[in-house]
C-alpha cells in the first residue's frame, strides 16, 4: 500500500514537472504566496528564464516586485495586491524590468484560496504569463492599420488635388498659347505652370506611400525627388527628429535613373526612419548622392551607377545583429516598431532594378546604408521634349477629328478637355457618370471614335462600363484618366479594350499627343 502510494506520488510529481515545463515553453510561470509571511514560491526561476538574469540572481518577491515594475504600471499592481490579500481574483498587465534595461509585458493572474483545515492559513495561487509577443503583435497590427488609413487618406487627398491641378495647369498652358511668350504676363504664367508641375510631383510622392502596385519604372530625377522625400519622411517623425541635423549632398546635374518611384521612395523613407530611430539623443542624418562606376567587373560589364547614401551618427548595429539585418521581419527596435519586411524589402527593390545594397556600421559611431542603382537610358529617352516658343510642350498635329465622349464627374475637367478638342474640330459629347456613358454607348445612332473615361464616377464600376463598351463598340478607343496612381487594376482594365491611361494632372498638349497615338 505504501509502495503504491509512493509510486502515485512519484507519478504525480513527474506530471507536475512536465506541466511546469510545458507552461514555461508557453511563457507561463506558476506562483504561490504563502501566508502569513507573504513569501512567493515560483514554479521556475522567472528572473533567469524570462528576464535575462543569471540563475538565482533575481528572486521576485512582494518586497522587490514594485521596483521591477514600470513606474506607470505600479499603481495598478499595488491595487491588485490589495485585492488579492482581500481574497479577490485579479488580472493585471504590467511591464517587468529585464536585465538589459528594457521592459517586457506580462499578464499576472491570481486568486485567494481558503484554508483547507481549521487553523491553516489561506494562500494565494496564480500565474504569470509573458505577453510581450502578443503586445507587439497588437502594436504591429495597429501600426499597419494606421499606415493603411494614412495611405488611403493620402491617396484620396492626392486624387482630389490632381483633379484640381488639371484645369489649373491646363488653362494656364492655353493662356500661354494664346498670349505668346512676349506678353508681359507670360513669365508669371510660366512660373505658375512650373509650380503646378512641382505640386503634381509632390502629390505623386505623397500618394506613393500608400500605393501597392506592380513594378512600374519611370525616369526619376533624384535632385528633385530626394529632398522632398526627406522632408515628407521627417514630417512623420517630428518628435524623434527634433534634435537631428540634416545634411543633404545631392548634386543638381545627376543623370536620370529608371526606377519605380513608389517602391524607391518607400525604401528611402524606411532608411530615414531607421536612421532617426538610431539617434534617440540626437545626431546628424546625411543623404548623399554621387556617381559610381563598378571596377571589380570586366570592362565589358562596366556600367555607370548612382550611389545613394543614407547615413546616421547613431548607436550602430552590434556584431551579433549584423548578420541578421537582411532577415525578413528581423528588427533591433522591438517588434512593436517593426514595419514589415524592412531592409529585405529595400534590398529586394534595389536588386529588382539591377543594383545592390551595402550596410556599413560600427557600434557607437553610426550606420551607413548605401544603395547602388544602375543608370539606364529610359525608353525613348533620345526623343527630347521640344518646347514651343511660349515655353510649353510642343505637339504634333492631332489625329483626324471624330466623335468624342468626355466622361468625368468634374465639370471643370470636361470643360478643359472640350476646349482643347473643339479647337481641333472634334465633335464633343459629355457624360457625368457611368450610367450616362452606358446610355450613350448603346445608342445605335452613336459611333464614338474615342471615349475619355474618368475612373472614379458615380454608377456602375469602370470594369462593367468597359465590358459594355467592348461588347457594343469594340472598335471604340478608350483613354482612361484618373487622379490615382497607375496600378495593377489599371493594367487589367487596359487589357480589356483598345485603350491607354493618363494620370491627372495632364497638360492639354500631352493629352493631344496621347490621343493622337491612340486613335491613329
């Protein structure tokens, strides 16, 4: 009988040990508070297994727990202890100090158990659960949703600005055509037109932050793009960047590079954010661009590159982390501040464009992220834009005039396009929503040569409208216009019918050139 009891106790002990080990794997630690001494008995060494101390170095007891808890969380911890001692159940989230000086979230549960026998003291049983990963996941999800909201809002604002910039720039260009460059106001109008172009670029850069699209290379002028990108990036880090000096070394006469502007911009913003976060006590952020020629290749393989440097004077990256910085989702800022793929995303962007990335860092002296991108001649780069005498873009004679349907819910955009093509002797009809477009397209008396179709109008979707056009008038050409950035959806729409796409804002002469290429 005694042997059976001993075997039973031994089996129970093994099960308890196994359960304790499984609990630790899940980040759980059981505890018991004995009365009246209020001594805490732990199922394992919390300090060593969770907080990074040496075994036995940190014994968590009621006397020293308050100083181990983040000062903002101490009031609720003290309240929880009072509730426990009063026999109540508690659940509380607090941050515990780790050996390296950081804090990690834990969830502490507890309940008072009455004495089993008369004369025995009541005691408290509970569980401490490591919840930092869960808090980080919640923070990352919140940040992702916030950035998605910001991106959507930025995209919507950009769309509205582009709608309004279209007639502003368009009518200025028409005024210049009418007045000529000798008119006293022509210089002012050209300045205004240049500012419209600058605003359009700025809006496009803001819009790129929220864009998720396929790779769409375009000719990019780093001298114009990078300074604005730096300002926009720092504007989202106002508090962190308050004590940081910014040095920009970006020559004016840099060659154009052929890259996806949205992906390139997102990469630069990420590097700037990393640099700022590496300088919590202030420092210097440097953005530098310079030509570079690869010398470790055969002469036949030599091609010019541009070298883009984002450097900081911050804390640097430790040797143990240097080998991991290109791992997906790895971060040295804590998972709560993680921003997706991080440096691997930047590295992938550069590689996709035929370049490479290097990181130079030293603890205590800062980090230098260097992007090498090839200088490639954009398609049709040899076809220089030749200006008219008035300083605006020259245009070849437009295609033979025909019947055009202008579909846009903004009357000032329809008015601008109407004036442009009436001057070219086109016959013009208008529609302000998709329903009107469909009514006109199915009319057997109509035979449109071209439909200029805005992508954000009331009524059925753009897809439905284009399907009907393709079915009813398969030979009708469609020019899609939108204040949003070109993306995969637009690519799918362009594959449905003979069509092309033009981003707002556009100049009248650029529109004429686009139409000429589409309908001839």
